[in-house]
C-alpha cells in the first residue's frame, strides 16, 4: 500500500505536486479489490491508515486547509 500511495502521487499529481486523497483511495480500491489480502474487497481503511503512517514517517504530507483533502510527497522546510 505504501508503494501504491507514493506511485499514485508521482503519477497523478498536478502542477503543484498534490493529488486528492480520494483519487489515491479510489485507485487503491480498483487495484486491490480482488487481491487475496483483502478478502472482502474493501481497502479504504488500509489506504487511509497507511497514508497516516507515511505522514508520521515524513514521506507524505497533507496540504493544510484543503477540502477535499490533498496530499503530496513530504518537502522539508527550507530555513
């Protein structure tokens, strides 16, 4: 799921480097719906939990005050 999220950002990000979280989740649902690790075909929570984990590891970041939620690869603050 980590690879999926990072690949989705790289492949579908707009000019500002962000992608709607809904698109990432929808792509995961489409990609993994029949995967044996997800017997009921529902991957939304797994994708969301992995996204939160990637935020904690500073691999992706949430765009502040965006609705719907958008994410991007983490960029360290330049001092």
